[in-house]
C-alpha cells in the first residue's frame, strides 16, 4: 500500500510540497485561494497519478475544503486537455526531490553564505563593525545600490569597452521576523547627503504645486522648477518615475522597498510590465521612452539611471521574480540572511558618534565627486560633471574569474552557470570600481579581493536560487545542474585518470544530469577540443589535465 503513495521511489507528499513552493504556495492556501491552489496542484499531479481521481484525493492536502469541493476540483483538472509531456514545473519538482534523496546534506553545497568575507575598504568596515558576523555579507550587498547612487557621476569601461556606471540591484531575503530591518540605520547614515538634498527638492515641488493651484485660471503659469528628489521608494507611477529620471539629468535615482510584496501588488495592478522593462534597462543604463497623445501623461525618451534595493521573505521573492525569462533576476545581487528559528535575538550594537560622523563623511565625499566645486585635477571630468576612471588591474582580476567560471561551466555542462557568470562578472567589476574609489583611486589587494568576492557571492546565490530552473528553461528539458546546487564541482575531476563513456554516464545520472547520447557526446567533444582528454587505444578516455 505504501508503494502506491510514491512515484519513482519519491513520496507523493514530497513532490507536492516542492510543487507548492514552485507555484508560490509554500505556506499553504488561505480562504479565498484554497480552491484555486488545490485545482492547480491536481492539474499538475494528475500526470504522475495515472489521472486517478481517488489517488489525487488521497495525496493532495485538503486546505480545509470539503470532500465534495475537492472531488469537483479534481474532476475539472482531469478533464482538461492533456499535454504530450509532463509539465516542466512538475519535472523540476521531481528532479529536485530526486537529488535531495541522493544528496540530503546541504552542508556540502557551495553557497554564498559559506563564502568568507574579504578584506574590506574602510567605509564598509565601519558599516559592518556593529553587526553580527552572519549579517555582514548582506549588509555589504545592501550598501551597493546606495553607494552607487552617491557616486552617480562615475563612469568607466567594462571588459567589452562599453561605458558603465555604478548601477546595482540588491535583494535581501529572510523569513518573517528575522531582522531584515537591520539595514535601515546603516543605510540612513549613508543616505544622509541624498536625503538632505531631497528635502530641498520636495520643498520646491510643494511650492510649485501651491503656485499652480493659486494660478489655476491665470494665463501666467509658474515655471516648473524640475524638482527631483532621488529617494522615492518603489510605490511610484511610471509617469512620475519617467519624469524624475528626466529631471535627474543622468544622476541615479534610488528605490528602496522594505516589503517586496509592495511591488508584487503593483504587478497585480497591471503596471508591472513597464516597470520591469525600466528596471532591466537600468542595469545597463539603456534608453527607455514613452509617448502618449494625452497631455496628462509624461512623455520622454531617456537613458535610465536607477538603483534598487528590496527586502522580503523567500516566498515574496519567488512571487516577484517568478519569470526568469525576462532577465531581471539575473541582474540582481541576492543575499540570504541566516535562519533565526529558535535562536536568541541577534544584537545590533549602535554606532558611536565618531563612527556615525565618519560614515556620513564618506557618504558626502562620494556624493561630491564630479560636482563643479570639488573636481580634482587628478580626475578626468567632462563638462557635465561626469568623472571617468579606469583600473586595468581590475580587468585582469575579473577576466581571470570569468575564465575560471567558464571552465566550471564546461566541466559541468551547465548552461545556467555560463549565463549567470557573465552578469555576476559585471556586478563584481562594478563593485571593484566602487572599492577602487574608496581606496583613494589606488588598486590595492583589497580592491581585487572585494571585486572577486562580490562576483563569486552573487554567482553562488543566483545559482542556488535560480540555477535549476534556468537550466531547464535554457535546455528545454531536464538537463539541469549537478546535485550540489552551488558552484558545481568539475565532473572531469571526479572521473578516474582513465575512464569509459559508461563511467561518465553513471556520474551524470547520479548528479541528476542528462544522459542522452547528444549531451554525453557534446561534453566529450568539448573536453577533447579543449585538450582536456584524449582517446586511448582500447577506446577509453584519459585525462590530460
């Protein structure tokens, strides 16, 4: 009887639990959505239950629905048109459960939280000094968008010789009531010069609105002062955001959302598609525009300079970044706080007055870069106040890191690793240029270590969060990353000095990877072209490196 409640040796309950996580219902279903969630589960699970209504009734959680309601939902699901293959979402859930059975120990995974901190520049040492050890990496990631917004006039070339700015998107996730708000006080100190200027800009804006109301029927209308507060949260209309981007004249705006569900709600309101476009374009400071006949809307076509910081629970993050195909998730620096269940409340000691003053001084110095009164003769500044810097040594650091990750992607035959390493390399390079500024525009050991750490940290977290799902979307099948779910270990290094093709097939099967003839031959051909293997006289393979 127990075998009837399993699929390929996996309990149906485990597959259902993973499937609920995939569809954004990890915490179950509450009144108002119970029938919808139950129907969705039945619609997926029917494929591996022989379309058996009685079996589905046994294995699906009831969510408090009556048996009659559940049978009606199951009947409707079974009656829907059937696809020729198991849906990808269900395939993914099964694959994850299989790998967890093969390798249940999460301690062996290479995760971002396992990466030790590098040597930090003085400012970030100050910011992290009063925080518990486990919170410092997240604090660094949360600081990047703020520091990039302060140093908004900095420009530099990436490896591809394309101009870049200090644009960062960061997302801090942790379960509810786990202390995500710890970032608020340090960031308030860093935001001091921006918030001071914003107060002036909002006064201009308010005075203009009052003049408009006073002269409503007058021919002489007040002149728009183009007030531009730069810190406006995330609950902002498209037209207002576009107006502020125009008025900012190339300076970064900063959006901070301490509850990611705020943006999820805007998605439901139907405005998300445009805002998502703006965010994606902001990563590369590309152009965005809109033109409407109505005078009530704001029309413009501009380059987008916008930094973003979000915090939320893992479930709200999954709801927000549910569409990997649009590319936004691959542009984000993710940081996951430690699970504080059943632990003592973490202590966040206050900064001393001297520490507060020094953090604010650093923020003012970054904010002053490129302003007409502070342009240094050693900086290459143009007439618009943009400051161009370069650090050839940093190019070498990131190039070497990218090449190491390329080799890992080849060894693991992982398309998701190859895709995610590229964006992580860009983010690491930008972080390195920021550190270069904080090190008084000198390439130090700290600059190289910090750039490589950010790239690696971003890469590991993106692989842990999205690697499996992205691999399926890139390959269109279950050719997903290895069972370690982090920076995958080299498959070649795990094989004996001499091995048969069958040995490679067994290894990939054990790791949950594709073992089709096409994938096996493709991997062997890559290794051979890279001079990593050669064929022996008896038809086996031998490792050369």
